[in-house]
C-alpha cells in the first residue's frame, strides 16, 4: 500500500533531526574529563579553606566572596579541632572527593592540619598559610608558638574538662570572651569581634600539643601571609617557619584574625598561589 506523502515527510524530518542531534551532543558528552572540550583546561583550581582554633568557617566569608567573584570554586572545611592526626585524616578524605587540582589554605592551627593532610595528596598543587603553623615532623603548635616571645594566648585561655569521643578525659580550650578581641581580633570592628568571641569553636589541648607527621610543604609550593601584629603566633615564629619552608612570603600589619580584618590581602595571596595551577 502506498503511504501518504505526509508520513514520508515526517520520517525524513525525524531522521535529519536525529542526525543533527547526534552531531551536536556527541562531542560535549565524550567523557567526564571533558577531553573533547577546551573548557576543562581553563577551569580554575578549587580553593579549600581550613579554619583554625577559636574560629569557624564563617571567618572565611569575606575571602570566599572575593574568590568566587574571580571564578574560583571554593570549599570551606569544618575543622573538627579534636586532634591533629584525626583532623588531618578528615581533611584528607574531603580532598579525595574533589575533582581536579586544589589550592589548600589554612589559618592558625589549620596550617598544621593542611601540612599533615597534604602529604601524599596528589591533587593538592599549592599550600597557603595564613597566620599559620608550618610544623616540621614531630613539632606541635604549642612548641612553635613558644619558640619566640610575643604570644599572650596562654593567659587568656579558659579550660573546660570534656569527655572525648573515645571515652577518655580531655580539655577544651576557649579564649575568654572579655579578652577575645584584644587577643585574637584587635583590628576587627568591636561588634564583629564580640560575635566571634561568642561563636568561637574550642580546640582540645591535645590537638595543640600533638606532634605533626611528615609535612606537605616539603614537596608542595607554599605561600605564607605573616601577620605582624599577631598575639597568638608571634610574627618571628611565622617568619622562621616561612623561611624554613622556602615559602613565598608576604607580610601585613594585621591581627591574628586577618581573614576577617583583611580579606582582600588574604584572597590576593591565595590567588597568587592559584595562578600557576591549571
């Protein structure tokens, strides 16, 4: 039986449309790695930000805003602050779930965590230390902060006995709220610093006393932002660690809470570390 012309016309139209669709879709869906597209080669590295003791991820808010404005994917890690090796283990698992190159930045005690977690992490291409510790194997945050004079942190701390997840006794450390701004955030607006003092995350004394494992900065290019008005980690200690690591170093007149008071400078040094990474 002879089919109506309209049927043949419809079949021809469908065939042509299918051919066009195949030509347009196949290159873009060739693989997850985007090997058939040049867009992946231009994608910026993911910036992972790790807060330190007496802070939380909101301390990076100003930095996050600036990095995202420049097109960087950003992840802020919720640092547990329970123990150096366990905190680093948590971060290492987080890094393993990120596709593509990573620029890893840590503030304060977060520097010890990123040093441990980056060792052997193949996707970490650069390390950025913001008023942070760069420990050698076996060194603790307590040792390094006491290596040079200038830290007044100890006299501001309030210890609170706690039971750790493994059932053993431990101690949480807080900065006394009335002393928080002067000690931690002297160049931050009073209202903001007061809120930071109320919402601070405690760190265990064990985390600050625990010796570091093999550090990633020995094999990964590193950048350091030294805070010259820091009362937590003496500037001399920060400079010593930066020089020992052979890091690209920038100095700024700021308190320990530099990511809050000077987010532009912090974002700038992170971008400097990120530029060679593609």
